[in-house]
C-alpha cells in the first residue's frame, strides 16, 4: 500500500462530503483509516498455507510474516463430526460497510485433523477483504475441502448487513456451502446432526 496516496484519497473523500479536513478531530483521520484498513484487509498481503508440524516449527522466519500457517495433524482414528462457531466481521464490497457474522463449520475428518483454533484463522482470513457473504461462505468450504480432504465439510454463515439495515430492511442473511458426505451421506444423517448442533449453539444464553 502506498500510504501517502491512500491518505490523500481519504482526504479527498472527506472533503467531498463537506468535511473540514483541517479541523482537530478530522486532520488525523486519513492516517487512522490507513492503519485500520491495513489491519482489517490483511488477506491482500498474506497467504493461508496448510503445513505439518515439522514445516511449521522449522519455517523460514523471513517469509513467515507473509503467511498464515495452518497446522495439520495426522488423524489417529477420530471419525466423528467436529463443529466450530466463529464470530467475526467482514466488509461488504458493494458499500464498504462492516457486516458481523456467526460462522458454523462442521467437519467429518478423514486422514487429517485441524486444531479448532485453526478453523477460526481460516474463516477470518477469508473475511479479511472486501467480500460478499455468498463467496465468503464458499471459499471457506472449498479451502478446507481442498487442503484437509475431509469426508465432508459444512459451512453455515449468518451475517447482519448494515447496508440493508440503513435502508430500513432486515439485514440478516444466511448462506451455506456443503461438501462431501454432508451432501451424499454414506451412513447416518450428518447434515441433520450438524443442523441440530448449530441450533443448540445458537440457543446458548451467551450468544
């Protein structure tokens, strides 16, 4: 990012809406916005990389700052479903307004396992750019399906879009992306189990 160019662009936007860019509360705003955007849009400058523990612990420190490592472990026999709830926010690409979300990720593992906190990193990485919720949801499912190669993965996201709220509409929007055994279960009813677990999570008093 060319920080000086970015700051001048923010000054122009503020000036165009009628703001006095020299007043005390505003004159540092371009610098603050620059820092904020660098923090929340880190996906543009980093890559999500799946790796085993040996590579993770012996990585090149010069390049580590440009990647987000996702450590994968060998599955020693766990065959049941894992479900993780991730709370975060992304930014609408149509209006550049933040939308908070709750994302539920269900995985039926095969030969590889993820630490539960790595699911958080995956979800938040794909939200760290200008997004639409449909693509956001699909990218999470496709990445896990490609690099973890589970028997199945299900992603459900509930977003609250302020652009709709500001126009007087309900901003709640639910999307899903389903892969593997969640689509064509070989035995049992994993999709129903996933939905039941998600419902239970959403009914917890702290949510």
